[in-house]
């Protein structure tokens, strides 16, 4: 050992170690660049944001640090080999290791891992300063920093030693294994000299670089602990001479303080969260405990859900060290002990499993939704996006909840063309999109259609010169959804427009093509915009009494956005707020209301009747109010009180009874004092409340059943309850004023079939009910649509504009007539679908789909003949997150053979080069 120490202490050895590695690194980089300038592309990708922002610094440091080190070696430390080797092993190597680990293993830093990483960085930074500008003074700060340096050095070195010691064994054994094949290697070189010569330049330099790097890595932990402790004890000796007691107090305080920070910052929150939340049922005490610890429970469940993005591995899954010690030294009995010691050192970087990693992730997602009434990706979107941005992982091609309000696809142009009559208008919205990213993307809208309106067309084009290149087809909703999702998976162009609520619609289009990188010369790359994407949407609508043409109301958007750069072209006068998706449109022709009892022919006849604002009738309304007790409703107690107080003002004309759920999910009457004591907890879907209420109550005893709720999380309704057959209107009242962007199919079908609606206040609900004296009509605004005859024909109506609206109402009347009876049978739905196809409209059972080639249309035709053509699956918009590379890899029980280790490391050496070669070719 002393001889080795003396040998390493020689100046020429120090110079050789420093200069050999740095110069070989630079020569290898230059050699590879001559062969292929991939580094320029890496830098360009960093600059353009293709590499996650959190990894840019690490990437840049790895590339630039050897250059900086060479400059420091030439200008500052050239004549001091001791400082040169101190800098190399005490600063350069640790920083490179940290950067490599940051890019491969350390993803999103938690408080605990952040404390350790930044403590190490501070210690290295101070060590660097002490090398470049040493100070002879001894003070408290210097002692504190050297204590931190010693602790960081010991900690990092111990972690590395656990890996390097068995690797040394594997490497030596692997070299002996490879020597057995040396004759085959020489023979291959002789037989294939051309291949050998082609590989010589890059391969030789890469091999030398690999050998040096691997050798230095094996030495690194020994060198780091030696130089850091040496620096610590030198400071200690100087400090000791001046004030021994001060040294002991300072170093002791630093040690205790750092130890406290280490343990307190590594308290993972999922243990408490699962303890409180993971129950089969919740008693009142359980609910209160979770609500009181709400932030901690949310943090714990989020930590469990994002564990693969925040930790290197799991405590139970990290078995790697035990396996390699068993293989390297045949330590059958000691391998578990070595693993436990290593896990103890790695504690901040390991997820502390409650059960096991996959269970924890899935259970955390489920519990978050069950307790807090919202998908975890939606509630914790900022945390999820941060976790994704810390890796090369990306979300799905389809626009999910993580893409809400993302600014990725710019609307470069928006044109609105109006064709109007005295009482109706046809509005064509045209938008041109340009992808601002390097990924294929889907654009996604939830929007609300105005009252007395119908969607009548959808077109796409990928060519600026060809308008409406690809046309829509009205297809059964289940078949259209199935084919759309299949084509998105195949990365082929489709678009889909569906009705997902009483007035709610969902529009999706894919793909908006990404920017492209064109490699024209070896050292020149240009960025080219993807092909523009055009979409046309047409709807017809009745004008309002103040001569306005109602616009689509945006409820939610994903990926798509507009800006000051968006060009806008409108044919009519508008009133427009730049924050709005569409402007308010003013009619140019004078308004004329629809004539009384006018008949519009669809398949049967529909009479249009104008009702003026009705006055309260002498017969009081009797209402059943079903209270949603979901967790999210706790924020709207004031709005709930205000809405109930409004009914009190109508006590002479309106009677009501409030129902809430008991412990067995049965609906029971409650008074106002009981409402004030309700604990809002978990998730209740309106469809569930309606079903539970109908089991014990006669719906005919009420004039309406009203669900008091917020906008809710209908996208996670997984109950699959059947459509409710209600003889009286079902009204969903969103008391917080926010309309739901989507409803489950069973719910909004129940609303339409019962002649109900969705409103944002009880006042609106009462106004609707006063107009709705006929159970076989459709009330919207001041118009009542009823089945009639052609006894009163009106010739001056623009039937082209109004007939699609009448057809839309006719389908709702058919739903009311059936009221759920046999409505789910395909033969009855086919009749409804036939009306939609004839009038080219989107309905609850018929969607519009745009496809672009014959093969797609063939698959759609087959889907339209299937038994499940009207069965639509619920889409929750969740991104399927995958485990980043590395998480869970240590669970593998097989360990490579010694020579395989060498081959694995050799293969990794050219990984980045190979990736960029493929990208270019």
C-alpha cells in the first residue's frame, strides 16, 4: 500500500492522470465530430428545447467541463501537480459523475435528494475555491465547509465503493475471459482489414477513452475520500492549534446540524397518506382525519404516484448490490447484509414502498380520485408535468388532461363566415393550425352549442390551396369513436366531433404535424414548420331577440391556443374579447321571430311555438333536491345557501325537499341544520345519486328532480349505470356557475329523455320548469318544440337553416317518447341515427368523423355493422405514464457474467453516437 501511495504521489503520475483523460476526451470528441458532427445537433436540440430543460445544464457541463479543466490546467495549476490532481479527483470527476447521474438516475429532485445533491455541490465548490485561492486563515466558516466536505466525501465515496469493488472483480475476470478470444479477434482483423481500418479512428479513440474513464472511475472513490479527508484534517490541525474547543464545537455542531437536515428532509409522506386513506370504508372519524391532514395526504399520494420519476428505485426492489456481491465474491450469506447497508446509504434516493411500487402507484391514483373527487393528473398537473420534464418521458399522442391550456398548437388564422336569414344563421368556423413543437399532436375542444342550434358539418385539409379536402361522415357514435382511436394509434389523420352532454360537444383532430429538422449538409441543419392543418366546423342557430347570432362557448381546450399573431377574418360585425375563442356575432339582417305554430318537415312534423316569458302559475312546483356531497362541493357552501335561499323566496309557488346520502348510500331527507353538518368527502356522481334516489322514491311525486352539484369530474365516472327512466324532468344544477364540459352517456341521455336540462342556478331551473308544462316538448329559450302536423305551413322560413335544428329537437322528442324503454336496442337507435344522417347533424347517438383514405373508410364501414356500434367507452383523458428508464431495473434477479459486464459498458460507450447516426439517416 505504501509503495502504491508513493507511486501515485509522483508528479509525472499526477500529470499523466489529468492530461491523459482530458486530452483523450477532447481528441475523441473531435474525432467523432469529424466522422459526424452529432455534437452540433445535440447542442441544437438543447437550444431548441428537445432535451428537457432540467437536463440542459447537466448536458452542457459534461461537454464543457473538460475544456474548462484544460484551461485551468494550463493557466492556473500547470506548475502545481498536487493541486492539479486534487482538482481532478476532488472537483472534475465528482461533477462529471453528478451530471451523469442527474441525466440517468436522479430525475426530479425531492427535498431530501435535493439537500444531499446541493450539499455535495456546495462542498465541491468550496473545495475548488480552496484549491484556486487557498487561504491561510482559519475561521468558523472554513471549518464548517470542510466538515461538510468531509461528510459529503465520505458519503459519496462509500456509495461508489459499494459498486466499484465488485466491478473491479468483474472487470478483471472479464479481461481474462476476453483474452481467451484474442486469437479470434486478430484473425477477424486479418480477414477483414477494410472493416478494421474504417473503425480504427473512432474505435481506437473511443476505446482509449473508455479504458481511461473506467479506470479513473474505479479509482475515484478512493481518491475522493483521501483528498477530502486530507483537506479536512489539514484544516483541523491548523484550527486545533488556535482553539481546540472552538474546533470541537464547530465541527460537532456542523455534524449534528447536517445529520438533522438529512433525516428530517427525507421523511417521505406516502406512509402517512396510505395509513389514513387506504381503507375499504370511511367512518366519520376517518373522514375528519383525512380532511385535517388534507395537504399531507395529497402530497403523499402524489409522491407515491410519481415515485418512478422522483426516486432511483424502491427499497424492496433494490436488490442489485446483493446480486453483484453474490456473483463477484460468492457471498451467499453476506449479500443481503451488503444490500441492506447500501440501501441505508441510498435511503433518500429510494422510494419507501408501502406495499410494492406498482400497487402504490395505482392505489395512489385510485385513492386520490375516490377521496378528492378529481383525477390526480388534473389536480396535480403541475407536479406531474414537472416530473415528466425531468426525464425524456413524454405524454401520449392524444391530448389528455395534462394538456389542458398547453400552448403547443397555434391557431394562425381564424375565419368566420355567416349566412343568415331573418330568424336563423349558418356559421362556418375555419381555423388553420401550426404545430410549435417537434411532436405529433392532437387538438382538443370541449365546447357548448347555443340553444336552438345543430352542428351540420366538419371538414379537414392538410393543404393551404385545397379547401375542405376531407369531408365528414355521420356515423354511430361507438363505431366513430372506435375508428378514431385506432387511427390515432396508427398515427393517421382522423377528426371526430361528438355530443357529450345536453349542449356539450367534444372536437378532436389528429395529427397536427410537428416541426422537422432537415440535414442539408454535414454541418448544417434547418428547422422547417410542419404542414399546416385546416379545420372547418359548421352549425346552424336561431337568432336571439336582440339580433345576435350565438357563438360556440369554449369550455376546455387542450394543446391549442391563439395569440396576437392569430389572423382573424369575420364577415359580420362582431363584439370580441381577445381572451375568447369566438367573438359575439351581430346579425346584419333585421331580426324576425319564428311564426307561431310554424311546421318544419323532418321525417315527421314538428310545430314551433313561441312562448313569452310565463308568469308563475297557481299550482306550486314540488321539487326533489339531491345534494352532491363530494369533496369538491366543500368549496361551494356559500353558493349552496344562496340557491336554497332563492327557493325560500318562492315559498308560495315552490315546495322543495332536500335529500342527502346516509352511510349506506341511501338518499334521506335532511333539513338545513343537518346540511350545515355535512362532511363533504369522496366522490358522488349525479347518475349515482339519481339511481339511489329512484330506488326508494316515486319520481312521479315531484315536478322535477334537481341534482345540486358543481362541474364535477364526470370524466372519471366508471359506474356504468343504466339510463334512468324518469317521468319528470331531471335537472343538473351546477351551483358554482361552472358548466360541466362533459357528462357520462347514461347521465345526459337520462336528462334529455326526461325533458330535463342543465343549468347553473336554481333560478334558471325554476324559469325552465315554468315554461315546461308539456312533457312531450323540448324547451330552449323562448321556443317550445312539439310534434305537430303540416296544417300551418309558413313559406317565408329559411327551411335549409331551420330544418337541422328541428331534426335535433325531433330526436330529443323520440328519446322522451321512449323514456329509456328499449332505447338501447340497436333497431331503435338505427331509426334515430337515420334522422341524423338524413339531416347531417351530430346527436347523442351519432357523431361526425373525418377520415382521409379508403382503407380507413373500409374499417369504419365494418365498425358501423358491428353490434356495439352505438356503445361508446368513457374517455377520462388520463395519460398512461410509463416508468422512466432505470426505475425497477434493479428488481431483476439475473446478473450478467463478468465478460458481459465489459461488453455492456463498451456498448454504452457509443450509445449517443449511434442514436444520432440513426436520426440523421
